[in-house]
């Protein structure tokens, strides 16, 4: 009798008694979506599927088709639309329809396993909706309900969330991401992961690393510096690990600096496991690691997806000792640890499923992330006396999800026209009746495998939208544009004719319900833009380099992604990062006008901000804090988001919110020293309602250990900036700085102190031992400053 998998302590013995074939089947995945079970060792299979917006029906079908026992049926070669449709059709009708087709009958039974009671799957709001909420609590709440949905279908590991950075507006999967700023992405990712895993399933943060485009995604190399990698693109993963305790991370298709992530020991082992301290399971994106299984396992990959994988060559590599079995054992151990943690959590956490409650949470999340960009004359919310006509095909057919990983097969849908009629009665559609208000819904789709061609809305609305809005204004009507979009869109042609602009992004199946609530005032738009909306695509930071040249994508904008670049270049935008209006008004002010932070004794800075709802409706405000380092040692943004807080208040209600700022929000990565540094000294703290709407500023003095102590490598300019340092150098050199003419010093500011002193003092003190002792004494004194 072999060992049984019962807890983490049992794993070493289980691994020791597994056969080589069992180990290889474990790391090679057994079917498309689940690992190999070993019944006599009590090792269950775990199910791994997309996604963070709900169950991916294509995966359900592929998992069935890749069962090794069905390999001889030619129809198992790919998932047909007819097969995938079983995830949404009436299962009893499907069973009757296919009663004489064994394969389809089995598929109906497979679909039924993922649809307990024949229920419909729920399509949840996209990542950009959640990021726009600017609220980790919202992220945690929606993460929990998505986890409950997936657990009810039998899923153990969710391929999500997508914690990449929205680098360029045309990125095809930007809508899956939380935004363009690493601090926003970090806090949102950690919240979503905590919520999902609290439901008893494992989250899988993806795609590691610098996966920011779909063009040539399987062959392109993201070329970027270590600093940019750490400060921007690794930040969401770091937060998911440290603050979310994520159990699983997925590698990316792309290469980084010429080395594909799935085969990169530098990324998977040295960075992910080493510097980021990840101890969970690493899995490959689908098909990203199948060409060289031996190489990906050696680099640090634990699970090669999808299965089943032919592991013959890998077995030969182990037998010939080109791949050590010790490495293989380590990979199997990580998978077994994942299995144990999932099953222990599921025994500890009761399964919950209430479809109505899940749908209500999805709706509230859309509302909480909806962004009101324009609202002249307070046209929104629409008064009950308004006679409304809807225009645009998307008024009746909401763009609910993207293609690929986030596509959810379901019969649950909603649209703003029908939902508005449920609330307010009659509303016309695309006919000039006696309406006094027009609502035009326009969409901009996106999805996996292809980047957006432009920032335009759908072709059907590109000219028609402007014409209809203009005609409505000529009739004296109020006009509202409802944006159902995956990312920034061009607005110049139609914005002058819109009185109000409301954005609901890619909302899932409750999008129409939420939109009707927002238009009528049953809900307030609580979101702020998680990405900048530029005036022209040509103004965007990555424009010259996106999507790259051939198979090289050069991240030439460096750390200046999104609002950081627009602020640095002093370039106007259509709508800035962090902006958004409310249906009420707020007063927001700093409670203090001078801040001092001793990082040696204080882990977090708490900035008190007084917020009062001075309007007549309940609503929410997002208080944002940005900082600027006054004398940075590296090229840094003029403003960096370091903290934010969402405040919900009733009319007349006032509160003081302490906005938390962590050390990590202010640190930067110095590639010259290959380490993180915590800048000290003078900073400016900005209180803002967006990256451009600065309400107040205050000095912030940060105290702590100087990451750049003055020494022989310091420049003459750095010494001269510090009066005490200048005095010390003069003491050791008999007044060197007082003797050198100012014009000469001006030419020396970039020279290193050691270079100047070594050349000058050797002529006075030829004894090199004595000279070295004097210089060391000088440098020791400088280091004390």
C-alpha cells in the first residue's frame, strides 16, 4: 500500500513513492483543464479554468474532448460552436436533441456538471470595471462572488486575475486589467485575490511578465529595463503574493529581453521565487511551454498547460540525467501543495451559492466602477419627466464581455433599453418622436489574440453617432452618451454635442441593469478612470513603440506610463487618470499642512483628509494622494499615485479619512545598485481628485537611512549641495573648495569626488597608505551625514 496524500507533511513520502510516469503526467497536465488523479494515493484531480469574469465554456468542452479515452474520435479535434453552446442552452432539450449521438450526449452530461440544476453561468464585470472602483473592498467583494460562482461549478483554480499594466490604449486585453498605475493595480489585485480565495478556490495571477499586447504575443520580446520591470510590471504580482497570498501564478507567452518567460530561470526562479518570494505553483499559459518541456521544468515551471502532454522526451531527459529527478520532484511537490491547500480550504470554507445575491453584487460592482465623465446642467440622473429616446444598436445588445479567456457562455443578458423601460415605462428607440432627451450607446470591443486597430468606437457608430447627437442638439434635446467600451476612445467629433457622458466599460451580464440604475439615479456612478483618455492616440507614451518592430517591443517610455508621461510632458488629455464626477458635490481638504515621516519607526504614513458631502444626494468621492521627490537621484515622474481612499457619504455628512501611504508606494528601483531604494528628504504631497485636479499640496519630509550616502563616488555637485559635506571636505583638504574658482567648480559638478581628490592629493601626500587612510576618514565622516 502506497502513501496517502493527507496534508502538507505527507507530500515528501507521496512524491517518493510516485512512479516516474505519474510525476510526468502530473506536471504535464492530464487533460485540458485538470491534473492527473492518483486514486490509491488519495491524490484528487484539480480543475483549472478561466476565468475572472466567470466560467469559460470553451474550456468545459475542451476538457471533455482531451480525455485520453476519446482520442480516436475525429470530432474531438476542436470545440465547435455547437458544442460550446451547450453551456447556455436548455440541457433537457439538448439531451433530447442529441439522444442518438453518443459524443454529444456525453457532452451534455459534462455541461450539466458545470451547471448544477441546469442553471445559467454568470458573466461578471471585467477587470477595468473593478479597477475603476478605486476600492480594494469592492475588489475583494467581487472576487469572493466570482469564486463562489466557480466553486459551484466544480472549478478549483481560476486563471485570473490579470494583474498586468495597461501600457497602451490599443492593448487587446487592457479591459481585463485594473489600470495603468502600479499602486492601483497592486491594491486591487490583492483585494480580488483575497476575496476569491476566501471562497475556497485558488486564484492564479497572470501573465508573468510584461505581457501588454496581443500582436505577435507568442513570439514578441518585451524589452525593458530591470527598473521598469520591478516598479511597474512586477508590482501587481508582488502585491498578489505578499498581500493576497495568491496560490498560483501563470507565466506569459511573450519573451522578456529575448528570453521567453516560460523557459526563463531568471524570471521564474530568480525573480518570482527569489526576489518576490513566491512559494506557490507556477503554471504556463496555454501552449506557451509545450515546445521544450524539459527546458520549462528546469527553468521553474510546475504545470505545463493544457494537457494531455506527450512527456516521452521529458522522460528520456530524466533517464539520461539531462533533467534531474530532483527538479521533477520539486515541481510535483508544488502541485501537490496546491492540491492540499485547496482541499483543506474547501473543507474549512462552506460552499455558498445564491444566484440572486451574486447578480446583485455584480450590478453594484458595475455601478461602483461606472465613470461619469461629463454632466452639463446636471442632465443626469434623468428626471422622471424626461421623455427619452435611445439610439445605437448597443442600447439593445450590450457588449458584456471580451473574446477569448473572458468570454462567458450564458443566456443571462440585459440591455439598457429594456431595463430603462422596466423602471420608467415607455421609451422610444431610434425614432424622432416627442422625446426631449437622447441616450446614445456606443461600444468599443476588444479581446484576446488581437490588439485594437484604433481608439474608435464600432464602425456602425463612427459617423452616425456624431450625426445623431448633432441632430438632437439642433432639435433642442438633451444628449447622453453611454460608453460600453474596453478602453479609451476618440471623442473629438462627438463630445461637443454630448451633455453627459457615462462609461460602464465591459460590464458582464448585469450591464444593462446597472446602466438603467445609473441613468435614473437609483445608483450613483462611483468610478474614476483607471486609465488616461488621451485626445489623440499619437499623444500616448508608447505610441512610437507599440506594438513594436517585428518581434521586438521596446518599452521606450520607461516608467512614464499613462498619466506619468502626460504630466511630465505637460500634455493635455481628454480625461485624466483618476477623474470622475458624482451626482453630488464634495468639499475635500487636508487636515494638516506639513508632514514628516520617519521611515525608521513608522511603516505607514496616514494622511488625514476631511471630506464633506455638500450636495443633496448620497454619493462617493475618491481621495487621491500623489507625491513628487524634490531632488531625485534618478529620473522620476512629476507625480506618482501613492495612496487613495473611497468615501461614501449621505447629504451633509462629514468625515475624516486617513489615507494610508505605504513605503512601497514611494520606493524606486535603482538598477545601478540592483536593489530597491527608499528615497528620503524633501517631497511634495498632493491632495487630488485626479492626476490633474490638484486641490492642495503640502511639504513632506521623509527621514530614514540614506540610500545614497555621500562617499568617494558622490559627485562634486552633490557635495556642494550639502553645506556640511562641503565643510568636511574643506577640513580634510585645507579648504579645497574655497581655493578653486567658481567657474572651475561649475565644470567639475559631474566629476566624482574620489577622482578629484586622488589626483590632487597624491601630489601633496605621496605616501599611498597614508593617503588612503586620510580619504577613508573623510568618506566615513561624509557617510554619517
